[in-house]
C-alpha cells in the first residue's frame, strides 16, 4: 500500500478561487443598464473585458502589483536627477488591459451615442479587479474634455483618447498614447484649494490662456506621477489658476519636476501617490487667470461619477466573493447560503449592490444627455451618488469579508485588498462632507436642479407606499431646512432614487425588500436584519451571476 508521507487528513469543504465567471451577461444590472441607456453597441467590448477581469491571469496580476508596489528613483547611478517610478510588470499588464479596453477614454474614442454609459460599465467591471489602476483611468477620462477645450493641446487630446497604453518616458510626440494626472492639494490646505501656496509667473512676460508660465511650489497628494502631463493649480496675481504641466518641455527636455517621496498608503498600493516639488516648472495656463478652481473642477463631475460607479463595482466584487463562498462552503450539514441567518446577510448585501449599481449607471446616463433637465439632475445627483456609494462600500466589504470567516482575512485572498481599498473612494475627489456641502450649495444656488431629481423619483410613485412617504418628506425638506439636514438629507435622497430605480427596473422581490428595509423605517445598523416577510431567496437570485 502506497502512502503519502505526513498525510494526516484529506482536504475538502474549501472554496477555490473565484475565476472565469460571467461578470457582464450574468450581472443583471450591468447588462440591463448598457441596453436601457442606449449603449448596447458596447456589449461585446464589455463582455470581453468581463472575461478578462475575472481570468486567473488578471486576478494574479492584481495581486502581484500590490504585493510588489512601485519604487521611486530620484537619481541615476551617477547622481543625475531621474524622478521616475518603476513598476512591477503586473502593473503594466493591468494598465495595458484597461487602456486597450477603453476604460480610460471610450466616450472620446467612439462616434456612438451612450459613450459615458458604456464607459461606466467598463469602469464598474474594472473596479472588480483593481482600484489602483482605476485611478489613472479615471483621471485620464476626466482630463480629455479640458484638453479638447484648450487651443494648442490638440495633440494631447488625441493621444489621451487613444485606446492604447504606452508607459515610455518620452515627449508626447514620440508616444502612441498619453495619460493625464491631477495635482491640486497642498499640505496646509487639503480640500481647501484657496489655501494653496504654489505660485506661477509668466515665462516670457505674456499672460493669458495658452501662454507659458513658471511654477514654484509643493503638492502634497500627487497621484499617478508617471503620467505624461498634469493639471495643477498655482496662484497668479489674479488668484488660483489652472495650468497644464507636461513631463517634457517643448524643446524635448525633461521638465523641472522633482518627486520627493511616494506615499505609504493603507490601500491602493500599486498606484504611486507622491509628493512633488515645482521649481520654475514649465506649464501652460488653461482658462483665465484667477478662475483655476472652477476650470479644474470642470473635470470633477466625471471623476466623481467614476468613483460612484467604481464603488458599485467594488461592492459587486465583494458580494460575488461572499456568494461564491457561501454557496460552496458547508456547515452544520448545509451550504452556508441555505442557513437563514447567512441568507439574510447575503440578501442585505445584494440590496446594497443593486441600489449602488442602478444609481451609478443612472448618473452615467446623464453625461450622455444634452437636455437641460439631465444637466441639472447631474449637478445634484453627482455628489449624492458619490457620497452614498462611496460611503456604503467599506461596510459592505467588511460584512462580505466576514462571510468568508478567517479564509477572507488572509492575504492570499482578494478580500483584504478590497477591504483596504474600500474607504479610499470616499476620501479622494471630495470627502463625504464635501459632497454634502456641495448638495446643499446646489439646493441654494441652483434650486431648479431639485425638480428633475424629484421627477426621476416620481416615476415610481404609486407602486410602494414607503417610497411615496419618503418622497413627501424630501419635498418638504427642500423647503424646510431644519427638517432633514446634512448627511441625513443626502442619504435619504440616495435611498429614494435607489428605491425608485429598483421599483422600475428590478424584480418585485428586490424592490420590495429594498423599500421595506431602507425606506420603511425599520433598517437596523447591521446587515442581516431585513424585515420579516421579505423574499431573501428572490433577492439572492437577482444577485447571482449567470
């Protein structure tokens, strides 16, 4: 008899890695949204990316790119300044996959309508594998409209919209594509951009849009420093102004651009966030002097849309892992998913995913519209969706991780990376408090924006009394400042629209469970406390892939 040395037991009841799943056609929200909002032409592109995202090779690349984070090289062997960042090959593999799929620029690379919706689905899928590379794709996505609006930057707009990835450190004219970063915050101000100290003076004496300036100052959070160019803020005599700073000057020499260090971040570790120093750094004024904050924040609606959609993708990834584990793993004689206490938790998580995904894709559709109502809806809904989806991601990921028990807490699994990534989206591109403040600002300065939002919620009126009652409260809150204030107001706005979208576009079991728990006044602070009578099995059926 042949025996295996030291074999004391057989391995069973373990869950294999989640790979090769149907993350687009099997995702009832993503596949619905692409067609419903007029972007069905992108189905094959989304299908191909979904297959790639959940392949074993891509999942391994994501793990390796975080296991071996970027390294800064400030000087070469002989002491000459380099100021470049070295990445593990897995990082470049991920970037190449995302850029060639169009995650960074599809709306600008297609003549089809619905480009922003199509791109939102791609970003949703991409955030299921890696949030670190989702940062450069999102920033590049938001940069293209500014590039297109500034005379003299046509080559940059063309190269940035190219569906290719070229990491070569070279002038843009020698590259097949380009990607763009943003550098706004400084150590003393953070989100208070008017507190910035960086200054800019005309390089030749000529002032105005398109003219060259020299910048001096320090930027505290500077993401994606390996980008080919950056939009940044600096003070002129007229006040904060927006500048476009390439890594190479027009004569082909590296711009004065000193990387001080890379941030040692909690998560998002394969994305090289840094601190930089400008010392007479060459840049071009974009827009008018003194209007830099409004100019650079024109991109904010797109980056905030991207964070809302990306958070929905991260929620989807965590839910998929939890569902897979609970379906395969058995305890007390049954698969975990069949235990009522676990089924309630998973159904609760599935409701979070359904609401977040529908909310993100509805927001993306406003970017494809040229109507005044959708412009106003976007103005209000962008901070609402960014606030709520980003705020819910950490608690969803934490609960999903717990569904896996100790197996979800080891670094060989993807869940710890999701867990570290989850809080980030609520911080970058405007914290939660900033989003709440923005909603309040819109209601005061652009009160007309409220009506398209209410009209969107009203599309489901009469189908659920809990939604109807919530809508009544919101209508009163809009004219009674003390009724619902701050975060409670914005959270209620998010939940009301999520409820309306689910009533219109999801199975009855899902909409009923969402309204009963989130709008019925009986929502407990922990998952797995759904009201009696909801169809948890029906909710889970909606959430399963395939």
